[in-house]
């Protein structure tokens, strides 16, 4: 389930990595290549957009992570609870650093160029290489909502998924009340595919999830315009 992010502003142009000017994980229309998964998170590529740098989290990011992850509004629509102490954020960051080292799924830190601070995370929460399919997740500090930053970040990650990870399908889910998250999905070209009724138990209740997805051919057609 995606993170909470506020109303988004109009889209902004992206940098070279976000536009897909990088190595191709598989030929367009080719079969899935499971080998592309090996080493990806251990060597997570740095992605750059106009206003953001997306890079691996480091132990120096703990205070920045706590600044946004301790906000109940940021955690409102996520599967995780708001961090109650810096120790919670430290444990989270340490787990991600270990995941990079072990080549396990872990997110990109969203670094705002103008300040150098980490304002959120975005990335893949699931990846099935044999089917060339992955699922997105994201969260961002409330003070940065409404500026189109999450759309900018997710667009870069989607481009990376199709150009460097050899994906054919990228999915994302959000609860119906999280319209801001749904708008991010729509702005990056994802289509609503339906409601998954009570598909997950989270924070003491069964929740419905809206399913969105974009196919490689959709993305290629949109970027060719």
C-alpha cells in the first residue's frame, strides 16, 4: 500500500535518468529476464530529476527520516505506524542499509536538491522478475505536499523500472480514501484497474485497496509523444 502524500501540483520536466536514458534491462517486447534482479539493490542506481536526487538511504539520514515518519498524517494511509522515537527511525534506516547489502528490496531516499535533506522514500515493495512485474510504494513529509515532488519521484522510478529493471508491468495500490496517492498514480500514467475488497488487514481492520497499473507498452507510447 502506498504512503500518504498530499495534493500534487502540476507536473515538472524530468532529468535524463527519469526520461529513461539509461541501460535497458531487456529488449522491448522480449521475455522476462530474471538475471536482471541480481545485484540491483546492492548497487541501487542514483536517479536525478529537476528537483530531486533519489539515492540509497544511509545512517546519516536518521534525523531526516524521523522528521517526516513521526507525523501521524504521513503514516495515516500506510501499513506502518508513525515513528514514536528517533530509535524507530534508526531501526528502519538500519534495516534498509542491511537490505542493500544483502541485495534485498529497499527504497530510494528522496533528497531535495535545494536543501540536501531527505524528505521521503519511494521505490518498489515487491518484484517478481519471472513475470517482469513490480509494485510501488512511497511516503513523503507533509510540509512538501502539494508541490508535485512525489509525482516527479515516482515518474523517475517508473522509468527506471522499465529501462533498467526489465519490467513489463508496474502496479501500485492505495485505500480509496487516499485520493492524493491515487492522483500521483494517474499523473504518471497508471490506470485504475479495480477495487480489491478487504484484501489486506492493516491497523486493526480489513481494508479495500484500489489497484492501479501501467504496462511497458503504455509507458513507451506516452514517452514517444
